C-alpha cells in the first residue's frame, strides 16, 4: 500500500472518515486481497469495518448495489481507494437530507468530464438504495454507464471539493532537508503558513486560558518570526482550540479582543496574520472544528480559495497540531515549547521538521 508520511494510504482515508464522523465502512476485497483485512482488522479507531467479497469481474454497479443493501435505506458515501478528494461531507449530507435529491456528486473540477469517461476516483458519491430501484437490469455495466442511462430520471446535484486531492498516482513532493523546503517557498511565494497559537505564538498560562489582552504575552521572538514569514508566505493563518469558551471561562467577545491584540502586535513589527480561526466547543463533543479534526482548515480553504494544502506548513507544539497538518497533506513543523512527555509523543506523529521555537524556524529563512 502507498505510504504518505509513513502511513499507508488506506489508513489516511480512514483517518479522514474518522474526522468526518463516519462510523461504518465497507471495504470490498477479493480472496487474493485478504491481506488488507489482516492488516487493518474489523475496527480502526471508532470505525467498524466489514469486508464483503467480490469477484474480479464484478461490475462497479453490482458492488454498489451490494453496498446499498447493506446500509438498508440509509445514505452512504462512495470513495475510490487510490485517490481521495476532500469534499465537505457535512455539506453533502445536509444537501441530501434537505432536498429531494437522488445523488450528490462531489467532482474534482480539474478532472471534470462526462459520466462515461470520468473515473470513480475523481469523485465522491452520496446516495441511498433508491438509486438501484430504478433499473436493476444489466448488472455487468459500469456505474458511470448506469448514470448515463438514468440521468434523465435522476435529480443529481454537483458540488466541488474544497480541498486538494491525495492520490496514489501523484506522490507527495518530499523535502528531506529544511533548506529545500524554504528555497521552494521563497521561489514560489504561493505557500500558506498555519500556526497554532498557545505555546507557538504566545506563552501558555499553566492550568488556565488567556482570557484578556493583558494576559497575552508573545513568546520571545515569535512576533519577529511572523514578520519574517510574511515576506514569503502568501497567507498566514492561525488555528487554535479554545474550549475555554465552551467551559464558560471566557466569552466570544473576550477571545476576539485577544486575537485583535495579537494581530496588532504582529502588525507593529511589520508582519501580518490574515485570519484567526478558533474552535470554542468542548473537546468531549469532538466538534469538527477542533484539532486534530480538519474543520478549521476547511473553513480557511473556503475563505482563501487559493490555499493548496500540499503547499502549506503547519507549525504546532501539540500532537493534535501535527495530526491536523498530516491529515490535510501539509508539511509539519513541531516546536519544542511544551513538556517533555508531549515532545516524545509528538515524535511518533511523522513530523517533517523540529525546532526549539518559532523564532528558530524563522531563522532558517536567513533574512534577520
């Protein structure tokens, strides 16, 4: 299986499902492909996995018909196993439930084509078993052929992915040396920098939250570091978990005041922060906005359509920051500002680069 950042490609797909709250997955396999079941098992994180057997000559339509009977009338997503486009699954589900829709297709606009020529990997499908009640004949035809035949009878909604694709066909541009990465960023100037806040930009308050602007203190050199990054990154985005709001320790107005103070402090030294995204909800609710879930990244992609996650860097001091970056195919930088236990655990998360702090990372750009 293809490895990306040391993790097999299929595991990355399952991580994406986990982030989206998908609990049940079917992975059709042949007898010869039983090694997949042996490697993954029937449970991955909180996802239940079943492995229906199919013959090599079974059509895609026939396999999807099997899946529809398994889900017993419930809507289900269809993905390929060698290319993943990151559609907004929550938006697809919302549209499916709120409209009289037979099928939602999330289609990669760069691969847009007619039903008969577009491969399944260029799309995510959302459907239910009603798709196969319209015409049960000709089980040998492909699903794309079936859609062509039935298109006049179907209410189909097309949407486009809001993030870039991971593909087995296009391996990640690997940077073994930090200098290689930096020279590429300098040359292209189209990269995006994602920064965690507490412990990366400002000092943490042990056992507490930064509730007021006068409690916000830049880590030495972090504001200067952001000024340096501003010379090379097209976008600088802050993504921060702030469940202190959910705990009612602080409110939205206070956290906005803190972020305004932070942005103004960076601007005073000549730098920029384009936008701050934060997740105010409690961790126990596992909201889609809370890192390591990718919700804040997807929000940023909506606001800044030019963001390419494969040309982005995530800097953080926690395991969740690195997982967030990895799930979105970013380069990851870990800064050692937290406790030793966190540092050792984070090292297991396939970090690309590691530095003492944000200022040390910025020093590699050699413009101070």
